[in-house]
């Protein structure tokens, strides 16, 4: 009888140990695969992030910095989800792209229960994000006149929000299927009107209504804002692949220089 009870205890424990071991191996393999892309994992005051920098950063040259803000489904603390299986990084870190546009790429991971700048995802971490940016620009050879920001869904909201709070910091922005939907959204358009913005949204988006973007674009145009807008009439929420494949997007983005 005692042996039977021992087996009943040992078997689940063995299964648990095997599962934990398999998870550790899986995580290690996944981290190694991401590391091979050049996106190295770090943490700044608890904010986890991945960063890619050209190998010759010690040569004295300055590089554009491209900040990417992920959507809500990639929140967490594993420092992988924000870059794993992500069309943005497949595009920007390809050999062809890096040959044309060598740059530093920064990809923070927003903690669970929080948002980049606002509700409904949780308390915003805009100040933490700016602290990270300032740390990176002090540590890496970043060209302060070419700091760009882009984001998808919650990251699109984050992009608009960072422009609202820190409009003088960015040389250009590409918000995708996001918006700014507090009561005072359009009233703040003049704050960011001088930042070159190319916004994207799908007309059939049911996750984030297209008006979230189009209202901001209209408000910017009304005050003479430097804004472009592409709306895909047959697309829903998942437009990131189409956006980052736009042939004119990267030439436009990397041509922007802050005065």
C-alpha cells in the first residue's frame, strides 16, 4: 500500500520535473535563435528590451535609432514575445534592408497589466520608455536627429501617445492601426504637427475602429500637419506585414531628419 502511495506521488513529480526541464530547454533554444538575429536581451530598471546595433558601432559613426512598440498580445517579461515571429524584425533586420539602412533597433517589452502610454491596457509607462531611450542614446552611437518610432495596435496608440508627450524627440513616426482616443485627442494635434507622420489603418478593422486613425489625421491636416495616411479598404486589423512591405515606407522613413 505504501509503495502504491509513493508511486502516486512520484509519478506526478517526475512529470512535473520533465515538463520544467523541457520548458527550460525550449526557452534556451528560443532565446538562442533570437540572439542569432543580433537582437540582444537586456533590462533597464525592470523594463526588458531587445536591441540590435551594427557591429562597427565603435567606428565613430552615428546611426538612426528605430524604436518599435508591440501590440498588447506580446506584453510580458520573457523578453522574447515582442520580437518572436514578427514581420517587422524579419523586414528591418534582413541583409538587404540593413545594407541600405544600417540602424540601431530598439524593442522594449511592455509588462503585463500596463500600456505604453494609457488605458485600457493599464497604467502607462511613457516615462520609463523615455528613460530607456535616454539610456540607449547615451550608450550607443545614436544620431539624435534621426530617432524614429513605429508601433502596431497598442503600439500604434503608444506611437501617437509618445508624439503627444514628447513631440520634439522624434524625427518621424509610423503608427499602425492605433490612434489616440481620449477626450482631448484632436485638440492635441498642433503639438505634433511638425513631426513627419505616416499613419496606416485597415478600413474593416473591428479591433480598433479606423476612425481612431482617420480622426487624428484629419485633425493634423486641419492645422497644417506633416502627415501621410494610407487606408487599406479591404483589410482588417492585421496589416503590419503589408505596411512594412510598402516599397516607399523605409526610404521615406530614413530620409527624415529632425531640424
